[in-house]
C-alpha cells in the first residue's frame, strides 16, 4: 500500500494506507504499547485490511500515554475529518490501543471495534486493583477520561481478554458495562494481549474478519483458541506462569524448557519466571538468551537487571 500522512505532530500521527482499489470502508488501528516508546516507529497496516479491500488508518503515539496529550483534541479532530466520508468504519486496538479505539470511537465514526485486552482506565482512583500501571498513569501527566465519556457507547464489536489475568478481567468487565453492545469473549491463558495464542497460529485476521462483517461468533473464537493452544509455546508459558506461585515444582521444568527452546521473547519471559523458582538456572537461561540474541532490544537488559535486583 502507498501510505500518506494525514496528521502528525510531536505527540500523535495518523497514516492512511488506501485499499488496493479505494474503499468506502475503513479500519482505524490504534497501535499498542511498545517496549521502548520515545518517538515514532514506521507505520504498518494490518494484513487483513488489504485482504478485505479496506482503507487502513494507523494511529500512533510517541509516548506510552494512552493517546492522551495536550494534542489529543487535534488528534480527535483529524480522525473526525479523515473518517467523515466512509460508509462504515471499524476500529482495532490491543492493550493501550484498545483504550484508544474506545476513547476515539465517536471521533472515528466507528460502528464496531475489535479490542484485545484493553484498559478501561489506569487512574488509581478508578482502577485501584491495577497496581502495575499506576506509575504509568502518573507519567501520562494529565487526567485519564473514561472511554465512554468521549467514545460512542453504542459501539458494537468484540472484547477479547484472558480471564486468568485479574487486571485484564476487571478492565474487560468495566468496558463491557460501558459499551453494552460489545461482546466479551474470554480466552483463558491467551496472555496479554489475549490473542497471543491465536496470533501464533495466524488467526488474528479471522477475528478481524468477523468484526468487519458483523458476524461475531464467540463460540467459534473459543474453539479456534482451543485448537491453537495444542501446539502453542505461548499457551504453555502462560499456563506455567499462572501456576508458578502455587505449583512451582510443576511449572519449573516447563519454564526451563521454554527458556531454552522457545522464540526469543518467550525465552525472556520464561527465564524471568524461573528466577524465583531456581535462581541459578534462571540466570543461566537469561545469559544464554542474551548470547544467542545479539540484537536484543535494550529494554530486555533493563528487565533482567530489575528482576535480578528484586
């Protein structure tokens, strides 16, 4: 696709990827958080947009700010202009991007959304149970509106979440209450985001197709998840992580194997989880991972250092 920057400032960007023959329908995709967010990365459209003949508008943010900044009104105005002439607009967002999709759904003229493990709000006054994101809220540096206060509460679509993650389960409950036309689908041990196991199997596009066609089938998605988990290293990792605190003896060999043999990012997660169970084995696995991955993201070293210091 030939891309075109529709809106850009120091805080946010909107990039258009036109469909192969132009389209009267669009999907607006809000990027998820990245491990290191200090500026913009090259924009990329989801593969399903081209396959379905949709225009794709990719919304990016320079910081881990949940698309909240002094420039948020300009972003909303740009999205309103960019989507005004489409016959139908759908939205997608994972984690932080899920909040963005909900918050800006009215500005985007959105009718349905695919949001995966979205946050409802991370303000401690609203989500006292999401301790891990309270510092991130403070770094945003401004109030965090509830998504329905600016979004369209009539929005349809789907909310995917992992019920084994208490914070994600709570966020999903609040989102579904605020947007009652959306359908919640629990994908146990899918991880964060909950589509991780389906993503390994290349089935995220299938979810998007359901939302675009307005043919959401929660039972079919749960069946896809069950079938995908059979050969999923990510599912094994998430299952071991969930059981590590109470069943460390059972989780340890699974984590040790994954720390040696899985894809690099999963090896990192498994190695970090090994540390409290078998510190020596965990350190050895993490050192081997760094040796095997010379181009590892800088954020990995920071995570390892913090884990070793705790």
